[in-house]
């Protein structure tokens, strides 16, 4: 699938080199990571740097439909299906920890609502959602394939005390809690 990144760059009077510099990645690495089936985190970084929504990176000819909604308190989130051409991304425990730690760190630093999803180990679906309004991180995980458990984490109270905890320590702490919660359920 061809993304609209070059079209958006042209509209904004930017080049790929400018975009790569904005998201602090080598231009050749950026080009490589955008080919084929790019990771959601890469698309989120690109969209943020361009000042657009992730959905705007895709051609308008793609069907636009809603798979459902998720309600957390009074907030509603629209769940949009993503076409998977091959296998979904599978996170093995060591890689999963690093991805979650990096995800939490991005949440703490940029304060935007973002999500991360995939399969843990050999087929346990999970989704992480950071809600910027509440400052909470939600983990939905299906340890048995039949139902989902949802756990809420609150990283903000820890990160507010900058003199006691760095963002890196908070991200590591939350990632370890998430790993422990998942491992207990398996």
C-alpha cells in the first residue's frame, strides 16, 4: 500500500530529509521503515511530525469504516480495523518489554493519546492505550483467547515528582508492572 507521505511533504513544502530530521532518524532508515508494512509507532511519529492524523497518511481510496467503539468512563474511542497483509507483529518477552517501556516514555514526554497493539509471544492479542486527558494507560490483553482483561495504570503521579523519579524510571516501572500482570495471567 502506498502511503501519502510524499504528497503531504509536498503540501507542507518539506522534503523527506526534513521529516527524518524532525523525528530524529536517518533518512535511509526512515525510508526503509516506511516500505511494506510499517510499524504503528513509526506512523504515529511521522504523523506527529507532519501535524496530521495517522489516518491521513493513507490514501482516501481506502475504505473508511468503523469496527466498533470502546467506552472508558464517559470517553468513547473509535476502533478502526487495520488490514493485515501478512502476520500481525509478534512481540517476544524481551522485545515486548523494550517496546512497552519506549511507549510509556513517549506517553510521558509528548502527552498525546496514542496506542500500541500486536500479539504477545505466539498469539495473545494485546492493546495499550494512553489517554492523554486522564493521564492513564490501559492494557487490554486476552490470555486465553476467549475474553479480555483490562488493567489501568497511572504513570502521571509518579512522573510529577521530577526530583524523585525520571521519566525513564517511571517508564521502566510501568513496563515491569505490565510484564508482571501479563505473565501472571499466562
